[in-house]
C-alpha cells in the first residue's frame, strides 16, 4: 500500500492469474457435456484430434487431470466436475451478456429435439396450436431416430424423450404420459373386415409391422413394443403371416393404415388426433404398455426465455387437459 498525492491511499493492482484461453474452456465444456471427444468434435465441427489436443493443453496449463480416460469411455475427475460447473455457469453468463448487447436477449426461436414420429404426429400439432396465440415465436425441430446426441446440442432448448430418464445438471424433467399402444385401423377397414372380437381374429387380416430395425436405432434403443408383445399380452400368438408392409418408419405405417391397407399398433399419443377426427378407430379394445414413459427435458437456462417457458407451459397444459377431460377410449 502506498500514499499518493493529497494523502489518498493507492492500492497496487492485483496481478491477474494466468488463465488458459476462453476457447479451450469452451471446448472442455462441450467435451464434458458429451463425455466424448468424438461427439464434441462433431458439435464443434473440428477433428477429434483437435479436441483431444485442446484438452491436453488445458490439463497441462491447470496442472491437473480433468478426465479419466477409460477403455471405451470418458469420466470427469472431481476437479473436472468442479471446473465443468464453473465453466458452464461462466459461459452462460457471457452468452446472456452478449445477447443483451446484441439486442436479442428475448430470442423468439425455440429449438426442440425429438424422434421422427414424435415430432411429426405429436409435436407438430402442438407447435401449430401454440403459434395461433404466439405467432412471433419460431421453431427449429431436430428430429431423428438415428442420432441420440441431438438432445445434447448446445442450441437445443427442450428435448422430448422416451424411456426411464434421469435429469442432468442444468436441466428439469417433466413426465408427460406412459407409452401405450393399441391396434388401430380406418373405420372403412373395420367395417369391411371386422369386428375383431378376439386377438386371434386379427391374424386373419393384414397386420402392418414396425420392423425390429426401428427399435435398435441409436435414438431409440428401447425394448420392442410390437405385434409379438401385443399378442403375448392377450394370451395368444402372432401368426407372423408375411405383412404387406414391414418398415422401420412409423410414418410409413401410419400412411398405409390411413390408406385402408391394414391394422397397425398405434401409440396413443400419436393417434389421438386421428381418433378424435374419426380417421382412425381402435380395431381391438386391448392396449399394451412397456412400462416406460415420455418426458419433456428442459434446459434451465433456456427456460429464462419467454418463448421457451411459454411453449413448455403450453405442452404441459395440453397434456394435462387431455388426461383430465378427454382420455382416449377404445
């Protein structure tokens, strides 16, 4: 401490501690989020080697290991976990400040991830109804059955997921509804070929089949819920007659069903709109469930934006209203 002119105490400047580059912290944050240098490289549009090199330089600068490198996986060390939380909070603060300076702190775009069928048959009608009262809000929908990393992309605000989910740091999770499937067909098909009074009678008509490849897709990977499981639940057996259509795409099955070509197992949340419109009817009264649920996963930082928060409220309200006042009935 020194005394300057006029007796004012002058405090010598504190020497700023050396910090690695902001870019290396940003690379670390993405790698820690994915626990994969390969997926981090994909999101950052660089090579895996470049990500690995950045992390090595950061660990050297900090003189501490941030990752435990297992044979086929990465884990954060205790120091890495501490740094991950700090860097995430810091980058979020910087991002918010930049948004304010750029004048776009109230972003009117909501970015959503979901599987193909969920996006087409369940999410899109909700987006349409939301935009009737919020026309200023736009949407980016990232839909894939093959890429299970979409939910982790930096720009994704909310993700629709199926399974038995656990919430990660910086996220909030909402249970939406259980996964329930039931045989459906058009009223015309039922009038021509029905009624189907027992499970065995369905073996006499064309059963449109969701191929096993659907269930092994990277963004799905769930226990199958198909005709073998449905017949078994009814104490019967699927005859496995050659189907006129077996496909890994729910959208193709739905189109064939709507074209009066057979009966498909329809997921309640995907067929509810067409059931209401009488474009589809239940071919048999017995549903089946796999014991898993559908969830809405939201990033907490995204929920600070009015458009995202309003859409999440819209989704949750629509699900609750459906459950309370108009559950699907066979």
